[in-house]
C-alpha cells in the first residue's frame, strides 16, 4: 500500500525505516500476515508529509520492496493496488478525479486502460 493521507494513531509493528521515492519521503511498514495456514508479505509506504495530490511510479515502490527483501525475489504479480485514504476512525468521502493508469506487460506493450472519473463515497 502507498498511503498519502491517513489518520492512524501510529504505525504499529513492522517499522522498516524510511526511504525517498520520487522526491517524497515514506516510512515503510513490512509484516508477514497469515490466516488459515497461509502467509504472505505485506508492505506499506506512509508519506511523511501528507498530501491529497499525487502522481506515483508504483514500480519504484515494488523495486524498493524487492531490493530490501520485503517481497520474495520470485514475485510474479501484485495482488492489489489501493488508492485513497486510509481511515482508522471517523467518516467522510473520497473524490478521485482525472485519473489515469499506465501499465506495461513483460513485452512492454501497454494494455488498454480506461481513464476518467471515479468517485467513492463512504
């Protein structure tokens, strides 16, 4: 997870230091989660200076996680990418406007990805 706005009281366990990616500093949280006999790595990047406006290169975060052994070198896929607020308590809404996503496959041919406006209300 790459989190740019949050109201968490603290980062809890798994503090894995800070890193600068794309000119912005992040605190890393790295854990191994488990359930029903399975386990998987979890890595989160919390921006030290919170901002509602971002443009990020997700591959830079994945490369950092791989380089620091937070993810296995045999990683074949990323399970999910979340964007928005990390809400620990309270209420509110999130408006995400004018987004675009650019992905590249192994052969560097980009798949068609829709762009536009998406609004999530909680």
